[in-house]
C-alpha cells in the first residue's frame, strides 16, 4: 500500500499534547488507524481522523489543536499488513470505481485454495453480471492481488462416476500444479483431478501404519492419495494401484516418479470391479465415498487366502443428532496417527471439505453398528469365496471428517483371517 495523493483530515497539535490527543481520539473512535502520524509545519504533529466522522468531531478545549489536511498521507503499518482478502477487495474496488456496489462486494471471495502459483477459486464467486464486462483484466487483477500467476474456478463435481471436477482455467496455459503433504509430492491437473485437503488426517494415519514387507492393493488410487503414503512412509513392499480415470492415472504415474517409488507399484488402469488379481494382498485400501461397497467382493478376492490381511473401508455414515453422550470406546489402531502433525503443502484457506470436526475419543453408536454390519458382510463374502469360515475383527474406526450435516466420512480397519481347522 503506497502513499496516496488524496488529502486526508487530521488534527494538528504540539508534540507535548500529541499523546493526550491520541487517547482522546481513540476513546471517541475518531482516530484513522489507516495512516501514520505526521509532522506538519510549525513543529506540530498531525493525527489523522476518520473523514466520515468529521461532523462528530469536537475539539477538546484542554488540548490546543486545529483541523488540517495532510496532502501526502502515509499508510500505517497495520494498513500495510492487509490480508489477501482485503487487498483483493480494495484492488477490485479501485478497478470498478463508481461501478462498485454491495452486490459486487458480496461476490468477492474470502477463501480459496492455493497450489503453488495457481489459485483455485470457489464456484460461488464473481457470478454477478458486471464482472463479465471487465474481460481478462478482472482475472489479471485478481491474480496480482493474490500473488498468483494462474487462476482457476471450480464448479460442481461431475456426475460421471469418477468425481471429475468441473474446473475452468481463467488465467494461465495449463492447470498442472504441485502440492506437498507430509513430505510427499503430488502433481495433478486441477481442471481434471480432485484434491481433498480434508483427507490429510487419514493420509497421516496411513503413513504411520506398520506395513513393512506387505503388498497393498489400492482399489481407488486416484492420483495416489493413499498409495503414496503406504509406499513412502509406511514402507509397503509393493502396491497395486487401480484407477479408471485416465487423467488421474497420468498424474499417478508422475507422482510415483516424483517420489522415487515407481519400481514398487503397478498401475491397473480400468474398472477395479474387473480386476483379475487374486490372493496377493496383505492390505487393501477402499478409499471411495460415499460408499466402497461395490469393491468389497474384489477386496476379498485379492486378500491372501492363506493368511488374510486388513481392509481399510471408507464409507459415509449418517449420524442422528443427539445430546446423549457418546458410547463405545474407540478400538486402538495398529499404530496411532501422529499427534500435532500438519500439512506442509500449499493449500491455503481450505474449503468446506477441509473442515475436520472434533469428534472426541469415542465412537457413536451408529458408527459401531455400521462397522459390525460391515464386518459380518465381509465375513460372509470370504466364507462364500473360500468355502471355509473366516473371522473378522474391528481394529479401529476413524472419523476422517464431517462430510455433510449429520454425515461423517469414516474408515473401518477390519482384520480378516481364515479360521484354522480344528
């Protein structure tokens, strides 16, 4: 924020009265904190006052002072420390001039996602008709105010079965960005692939699991959200990553190389329900919401039939509102997720899917009922598949995030083992 050439009103007084005058103006809420105190001719000090409140100004009798106009006001330190949202609003207001209105101010975003030099805006901003008349200069102004080189705006997720984003690139040549979570590098095209900052807690938890020497099958790999933590941090020996979205597969290939684990992963491009793998996995990740149920038979087939393994089953579970205390203690995971861990990535101002509810240390009854029903269903699938009884044990129920009102994204860690003949 540079000095402005528009004069501002101020009260000038001798230096020895400046502190008393400042206290008086602050008490009356007349001091304009956007500008610094300045020396004026005659050895006096000028204290800026709010121009809109000049009619309320009463000169204190005990302090000799007079009204002056500062020709070259200098912004205060506080004014120079504008938030990005404030800077964006001010630059747009300057761009629009007399055309500025309350409707336009309501249409300016207060939150966004940042991926390196690309800022991803939410779908509900800059929708008012007057913006369209500005053309490219609007997006150039927005990018400049937010310190970005590229700009995109997201729409609703497309109902194509792949959760493809409807994202429009507003400024720049392409939508490829790089994001870092827990030391893992992810690159993807924001106009083609989803990235949910709200899943960071589950990615951190996965990274802490004891997977040394294990084979993983990730039935819904995407760009590698969970495949990479298993390989990079949890030390899985090998991963089979299944994904049917070609754009996500391209990003996944790049991400495996970026993180130096391309030799420990095989990508299966296609519908995971048609996967031909059998009897290979110590662990299966089913990271699809609202439900991964269509993948349960496949998960059972790929588990090692001699020793079994662990399924990580994602699901959105409805929780009825209740004031009753939570019941049923959470069962301990194989290894607790790291406390105090945080993302070192580029995302700023996460959107609603980045809000993690504080869910406490206990599982809600609806969650426990869902977990027990799922365990019974998996047990039946395994027994039918192999012609012998299996046992299933609930290791842990993890609440990842609040997905919608009274709906929570959960992960069930389910141990599945063949019953030894007696």
